[in-house]
C-alpha cells in the first residue's frame, strides 16, 4: 500500500507520464530486491531521484559503452 501511495504522490506532484511512473516503480522494486534499499517505497524514491538528477542516464550510457567494446 505504501508503494502505491508513493507512486500516486509522484504522479500527481511531479507531473510524470505514465511510462515514467512505470519505469520508476520497476526500478524501485529492483532496488529493493537487490537489497540496496530497506523498502520498495525507499526504492521508488531513490529511483525517482536518480532519474531526475541524471545519474540513471549516466549509468546507462556507461553500460552501453562497456557492452559495445
């Protein structure tokens, strides 16, 4: 329930598209499953922060560079 409330808050307060919200929810769950955060809610908040500050895009670009070599 907390994760869905977190998503609803992000969707309403941050003017996110449904696809952005979908990516954030899945990334947040993945962070939780990888034991990088204490809860899915924390994972959602962290994934939103990482996507907004560009760190997620930077990580993806570095992965693409490495995988293309």
